[in-house]
C-alpha cells in the first residue's frame, strides 16, 4: 500500500505522531487524537479528513457518452455537466464488479472510486473498448482530495475563503478561492451522504496548504477510524466488504445506482428481470447490538434459523455506553425494522439506515428501563 498524497507531506514532521493504517487501498492516518472526539466533530461540528484513498480515472474521446452509458448501471447519457451519479459496474449475470461515481466535466468524465478497486475497474473498462473513440487514464497522481463534513462544514469553507453556492448532491463547482493557500484550481463537490459534507479536489502539491487552511478555519482533523464508524452509522456500503461480486444490485438497497429508463448496458437484463418479477430474497440493512462487537461473517439468527450475516461493524460511544452498529444482509421476511434477532449469541435489533441519533437514544432508554 502507498501513502496518500497528504500523508507524504506529513513525513518527517517531528510534531506529528500519526498512527497510520491501510484503508480502502491506501495508507492514511488512522487517528490524530481520540477517535471518539473525531467522530463527535463529524456529527456536531466540522471534521476535515484525507480522501487520498479515492482514485480518479479520466474518460475522454468522441464516443465517451455512448460507450460509458452502456458500461455502467446509471444514466450517463442525460448527466448534465457539473453533476455526478453513483453507479455499479456489472457482469453479464448482473453481479457487481465494482461501484463508482461518474462526474460530467464537459469534455470528459471523471470516475471516482476506491484505490482498492481502481486497477480492476480500469482493466474491465479497457477490455470493452473495441472500435470506440475512448481514452481512459488513471489521473490519481495528479489529483487527490480532502473531505470536509459536519453541520459547520459550509461555515468552515467560508472561513477558509472558499465561497461556494448552494449545491445539490453530487454537483460540483470550481470556486474562486480567497484563502491563504491561493488554491484557485480546486473543485468543490457536494457529497450525497446523509449529512452535510463536501470534497475538495486538489493537486497533490497543494494538499497540505489546503489542509492547514481548513484547520485554521476551525475544522478538526479526523482519521479513518472515525470516518469508518460514521460510514457504518450512515449505512454507506463499501465494495469488498458490504458489496461483493456475488451480490445483486437490488439486494444492496442502493437504488440510486440504477436507471430503469436509460436503455441497454452490461447486466441490464438481470436488473430488469428482478424489477419486473418483484423483490429479491434478502436485503442490506443495519443492526444495533446490545452486547459485544460483531465481526464480518457473523451469522444473524431469528428463532433457530440463520437469516443473514454481518458484513461490517463499529462500536460507538453514546450516553448510555458503548453500542455496536453493524451492517449486513437479512432475508426479507425477517428484515422488518425493530425485529429482534441474535448475532454471535448477543441480542440485537434490525434498524433502518441511516442510523439516527433518535434511534440510538430510543435504544438507550429501552435498555435503561
């Protein structure tokens, strides 16, 4: 695993004692201080975090719109410039080979995916270029990203001199920055997560200046441990953990990745067959455990019958103590929110995603009674 562009700038600084960790295909900061306070910054204030574990692929050429529209599960043909969509890359049997975001930059598309997926996605896409006028390049060495998230994230951007208009989810702009780092070439993207968050795309040689400007503006540094806990609480699946090649698109619950009006694409026949015949047999959902932490692969049991499995989990510190939140799959007939199940011998309940503070408080009150 290689260090992210931001972590490379931290090397040799005696004041920084950062614990590093491999995360989604790259090596980045696991924590800067206490992960609990870092998670609190994301939930109640503003956190800034390294997104160097995300890869960037550029797609250009005369046939790029038609070709890419036939490759992925969402509508590229009607994607307006300055906007993005989330999509799956499927095999002909409708199984998921990867997930990605596609952004329309006008004369080209930018694909954003995990570093752990980049090489495989690049190989699959290149395999399907036959007579098409399409060029694909991995531009991750020229473009990295920083994330800013939390209810004060827009306020912090403004304090750093980055003025942006109101943006829809996955809309992006290139602002005129007035901050000390003079980062006039940055691009700001509004996240589609269930909380206010933005991505700042920037050249690697400017990433440290932007990072420092955001810290000076009031953001708190956040490592991937807190970022992972928040991801699970928000119910955001990660390919390779929560989404696997054996999974079908509708099983993951990520309907935002699918278009049923765009026409043909690889795997479309299976996706349409599932839609026309009814629901799949299992669904992606969340679980709240009363006891010890669950681990990926742990079975979910209802009565004496196995009805699902855990794919990822995190422990959150709440007012009522440590609680385990898990993501995974459960058979549809057993997946009603509030259903009591057993996970690894511990009592648990099925919860709707994203997990709200109100849900956590309700469970804490129930335990206290």
